[in-house]
C-alpha cells in the first residue's frame, strides 16, 4: 500500500485515483492547471523511478525504462573482479554497478529513500519472486534467505534462473510457481537491505553542480540515521504540497494515500509527515 501510495502521489493523478504503469498516457489526465507538469507515469524519472537499479539504466545514462539484457546477464553471472568474497549475486552486482553510476552519472541522486529501493530490490528479487516451499524451515538451516541463486537444480523455496527469467524477460508468472508462504513485510525488506549493504556500506548522497558526490546530511534530512529518513526523502520534498489543498472526495483520496505511507512508518515511531514539494513546470 505504501509503495502504491507513493507511486500515485508522485507520478499519478491522486485526485482521480489513476496512474499509468508505463509512460505518459492520455487516459491519465494531468492535475488541474498542470501544477505538476505532466504526471509522466511510473517510468518518469525522479519521484518514483530512480537511479541505480538492477536491470535499467540511470535516466542520465540512457533509456531508463528499457530492460537491459546485458545488465541482467551480469546480475546472473559471477564477476571475477569481486569474486571470492562469498557474497550473493545481487550483492556482488550492486557492488559492480554503484561505482559505475558514481563515476558516469553527473545527475546521480541516491538519497536515502532511493538507496533503500536500490538495495531493497535485491530482497524483492530473491525473497518475493522465489517459489513457495512446502518444507517447514529446518532449525539447522544456516543459509540466509538471500543465499545465491541456485543455478541448475530448482529447489522449493528458492528462486531459479528460469523463474527469474519468466518474471524479468517474459513478464509472466512462471509455470507451476506458487507465491511465498508468508507475507513479505517491510521488516523483511529492511533485513534484505541490511544484509546486502552491511558488508560493503555505501552512503546516500547526490551529485552537486560540479558533479561531485555529496553525502546526504542532517540539514537535508533531519531523520538521517533512522528508518524515518526513508519516509522523509521519498515523501516530504518529493510530493507536491499543493495536493493537500483539496476538498471533499478528493481530500478523502489524498488522505488515503497519505495514510498509506504513514501506516508503514507509524509502527517504527515516525511522525506523520506531509508533502512539501514545489509545483513543477
Ligand atoms: C513451487 O512450489 C509448489 C508448492 O510447494 C510446488 O508444488 C511446485 O512444484 C513448485 N514449483 C517448482 C517449479 O518448483
């Protein structure tokens, strides 16, 4: 719910409860007076779509929406550069793409919320896309849920390459695939982020006008250091403040989306936050 709320608030028409899951679409009208320019849809860069992802290029470096087969191949292929570290595919892959973006993307924006998405994808891929297991978890089970992809032998409860390709390339559910046996909670995503990030920490930040990567500070995000920093970055400067000035049914829609985000962060002791973003041309 939080992710959909963010998507509709950031890139859809929250007043009409509509969003394009691709690019701009004539079926999704812009906000009145185009106060936010065109809504663009999910694939428009900046509010929902962001830098450093597994199979898409950074917006400043090429086609941000097109599946990149080379990246996908690299995600599945152990690299020699960082081999021998005993790390899983997404960890290794992120280690290889982060420096590329740092070096080549002059507009890189990797605020703490976006960084969470970049790392959270690893958890989505391995934990959410894996086939259900009918086996009860064994207490001596030592491998972390984000253990490496099983290359050849499909094991229940693991993500196989062919299942992964079904999702990524064919954009279909794999045959004989069952969803995981328990809900994939925010805490699972956070565990995944920590697991992938901890051995080789990188820090949130963005490129300045001179192309220097400047680390995010408490002046930019006073919640830095807590999970509420993610909520702040994705929501407060990012979402249009003027959306709050709606009435009646539209106000109800807005509140539903505002709560959609808040409900995720409330149990983590974050305060209720409100959009403060500027209108865009
Ligand atoms: C996926 O899990 C279900 C339930 O355990 C099982 O019946 C099915 O055979 C599995 N599919 C594959 C491809 O392993």
